[in-house]
C-alpha cells in the first residue's frame, strides 16, 4: 500500500479543513521527508503553522505529531518502492538529492504509468492541436514538451502565461484536440477550471500530477502520477521531466513518415538565419 493510500484510509471518515488538507497532501507528496521531520519542518513545507500540524494529527486519531510520524514512517518503509531501495548513508545535500531523484524515477515507472504514457502520446500524436497548460514550476516541463514535440511536426503549444491568456487557447479546443495539464505541488483554481472547460468542449485531457487524489483526475482521459519529493523545501521536477521525455520518445515511435523532414527544415531555417555559432 502506498503512503497516499494509507493516508486516505486514515482520513476517510474525517472532515478536514483547507489547512489540515494541505498537511495531509504534504505527507502524501513527501513521505520520506515527513517520516523523519519535526512538526515545524512539516509546517514549513505545507505553508501552515505548527499547531495546525498537531491538530491535524489529532483529528485523524493520533495523539499528536510524534505518534502520526511513527505510523507514517512504518507505512513509508512498508511501501514497496521504499523497501526496495537502501537508505542513503550520507547527509550531503547533493548526494541526498540524487538518491531521492533516483527513487522518484523508480516509483514513476509503474505498469499503469507506462500504459498511460503510451496512451497520452497517442492522444497527442493524433490530435489536430495540443495545448499544454501549467503554472509555477510546472511551466518548465510544459515548455520542454511543447518545444520538442514541434520537432516531430506536431502542433503543440505551451500555455504558461496568465489565466486570461491560457483561457484564450483553451477556448479554441474541441473534439479532435488535446490538452496536457501539468500540475506540481499546489493546484490553482485557474488550472482546475481550465481543465474542466477543455473536457466539456470535447478535448482529450492528459494530466501529469503528483497525487492519485488530485481533483484534476476526475476530468482526465489519461493520468500519469509522478512523485515530486525533494530534499529541501522545493519539489523535485526530475521525474516529471522524465515523464515528458517518455511521452516524446513514444511520439517519435508513432511519428508519421511525412513529418520526418521537419527537423531538416528547422535546421535549414536556423542556418538561413545564421543563428548558431558552430555553423562555420
């Protein structure tokens, strides 16, 4: 059982407020960090105060944060992905980050995710056009997907600007089109609403997110769950970028032979504009 599933069991009969829900989502997204952290460290990651962490633990049946942390640690260590990898023997931040990224990459390569990645690539490959929407740090993977997919002759545009601009692009989608939604950490109302609009207009919806319980999944045709746990206060995007490259690899396999000359045309345009310092 994953830590997220374990947490769902603990909270199934409990009505949580917005602040407490943020604590639970932090535990689900960063179980390794949380299972060895103080209440203050969890509070900082969740963006709440320490008393909220303590109250949340008590709301779901624990004496306080130390009691919840002990059970969380047991759930984390019992999970298959945690049990298969040795704990790091260093406190060096760089080494710990590399170890965590390796764990995230291993966790993302589930049969369900691989099947969803293939389906997502087929949706993009067959779409008339695709819009990729994201906010914050999710804009990086979104730009990578849009830029590199265009090399294969696909009409893929990244919409990572303000919600008004994103709405203009989403409003033009319909049956035969595709939207890829990349959500990292916090979910904004705008991204939630834009995803729903795209679905209602008949576009195929692909969601790349870090939670099985994300509200976005209700509108998704294809969902890829990507762990984003980091070492410091910020999430890691390594696995999310790897997911994007996996989609791109599938797009290459599915490419129409008629589109294979696109890269050559792009190179010719670069040469004509004398853009590259290594052309001589």
